[in-house]
């Protein structure tokens, strides 16, 4: 690297000297040519001046000698003198122009000398700066080279030390391997000896065990044969007694079925006799299923703490019944009166067509119970698509049917009933298709008590059972029951 830098430095100085030498030769040639041109011009001017001087001198002598000549000759001589003077003036003018050009050439020459000096000065400065940088780089390179040599030497030394250590470790491992191999061979010989000894002992034990097993097998077979005989005799006796008991129990079951049918017939007859004049649940003393006249409609009557009888038209409690049903199902009703059910739109219409009924909705959330009470409630006929009417709200659950928020335009009262196969809502889509069960949807609802039943309390149950004032669209009701009086 240092040799290459020295060579680069020599090349730079050589190029510099070549440039200076070329500049000097060019300037020297230009000066030589300029001096030659100036000398030639000077010689020409001198010749012109000498010729002019001779002519003037000659003209002056001729005038002195011939003063007495004729006027015509004087005029002729005067004319010759004027031509000569005109020629002299032309030479003087040329000489002035040449002098002016010489002055300009001298100025240009001086300017070239100045530019040459400036270039030479800048070149020397650049040379000194380049030499300084080359010296700095050379010193840094020498320092780096020395550090690299030292690092290489240290690495070689460390590699040599590691090589010695690895050789020693390898020798130690080989020594341990040889010792382990020797112990392993010794253990193998001992193990083979023990195995052979144990094999012989095991053969002897197996032979003795086989003899013992043969003896035990013979004794066991004889004992089992004897016990099987006694067991078969005992089972035969017990089977006969069991068949006798089964026959007796079957006879008792048949008698119980007959008695139960008779009891049911008597009970139904008693209920018919008791309910033949029952047109509502007001005369009921105990909650249960009853037949309501004049339609012979079977309903569930619930008696409250004030002995007031209510007819239940809907109940949701455990999710055992699917409320995503057709128009026909909601018309006739479905479910179990003792559990979850919908009494049927046609039945609700019959029960409320003569005069509005009182409506109560009992609801249970995961934080307590609420209720909504309407003093007037009725449902129109199927031809009017079972229109809902509910008015006169009181309670602590909020008036969900008539919008608890004055700014809300969703009112369920006055709306037709809708199912997924009979879309009568005010929405551009199908609310019953989106949210499940049949209901008096608008666009779409603030109340939907026939939605999907959720067993656990979770958020974002928009498809659930909702009474918006208390559930929002976040959680579903745990229990709801709709009843009329």
C-alpha cells in the first residue's frame, strides 16, 4: 500500500512538471514569435521613415536651386511636395495604428503572464495540499498496517494456543474413551455371564411353574364343574320365582293404567262440570289449566296474591320452545301451557274482541323484576292482520309499546303482526326474518318478546327477548309472561 502511494505521488509530480514545462515552452514560443513580429514591424517603419526623409530632403534641395524657375515649374514642384506630404501623413497614421496595436498586444501579453502566475500559484497550493493529504493518508495507512500486523500476530498466537488446548483436550477425551471402552467390555462380559445364569434358573422355574399350573388347572376344573352344577340348579329356582313376580307386576301395572284412565275421565268430567259456566279466570281459586267458554278454549289461569285471576297468553322461561314460527303457527298457537307457549293470535282476538282487556307483562332481568300494565288491550281479526292496541300504561318497565322516547318514531300500537312468511312491517326489509319470532314489528322494534332465548347473560344479544327501556339491545330477558284480565 505504501509503495503504491509513493508511486502515485511520483506520478502526480511528474504530471505537474510536464504541465509546467508545456506551459513554459508555449509561452516561450509565443514570446519569440511576438518579438519577431515586432522587430519586422519596426524595420518596416524605419525603412518607410528613411524613404520619407530622403524624399523630403530631395524636395527641399530642388526648391533652393530653382527658385528662379518658372511659376509652372514651381507649381509642378509644389504638387510633388504635396503628394509626398500626403504619403508621409499616411505613414504616420499607420505608425500610430501599429503603435496602438503594439500597446494592446503588450497588455494581452502582460495579462497572459499574470494568468500564468496565478495558475502557477494555485497549482503550487494544490500541490502542497495534495502532498499534505498524501502524507496524512500514508501515516494513517502505516498505523493501520502496523495495527493489522499486530492483530494478525495476536490471532496467530491465540490460534496456536487454542490448537495446543484442543490437542490436549482431544488426548484427554481419547484417554477417557479408552478407559470407558475397557469398562464397558468388562461389564458386557459380566452381564452375559449373569444373563446365562439367570436364563438357566428361569428355565428351571418355568418348568416347575408349568407343572404347578397343570395341577391347579385340574383341581380348578373339577371344582368349577361341581359349582356350576349347583349354580344352575339355584338359577333355575330363582328364574321361576322371578317370572312369577314379573307376571304379578305386569298385572298390577295394567290395573293401575285402568284406574288412571278412570280417574282421568272422572277428573275431566269434574273440570267440565266446574267450567261449564267459566268465561274468565276470575272464578278460579288455584292456578292451573282451565276450559274457558264459550269457545271451549283451554288456557292457563294464574291467580295473583290478591286472588285476581289472569289468563296467560305467552310465557318465556327456558328456551325449550322455538318461537321462530310461521303465520299459521302463530295463528293457532304452539307450545305447552305449563311451560313456554303462545296462545295463538286467533284465540287472543276471540278473548279481546268484545271489549278491551287489561294487559300485564311480567319481566325478569338478571338484576331483578319489572312489570308493565296497560288498562286497555285488544287484537283485531286476521283480516286486519291482528292489529295491536295497547293504552293506559303504568308500571316500572317503561312504555315499550308506545315508545318511551318522544323523539323515537317506533310505535308498536296500531301495527300489524308479522312473521318470516308474512311480512307486514314498515321496514324496507323483513324484520321477522332478521330478528326471529313473530311480532308487531314496525321498522323494526323497541319491544320483541318473541325473540331468541339466551340461557346465559351476554352482551350484544340483538336477536334476544327485549323490552328496550330496561334491556336496550345489549342483554336478553331471563323470564317474561304476558297475561290478560
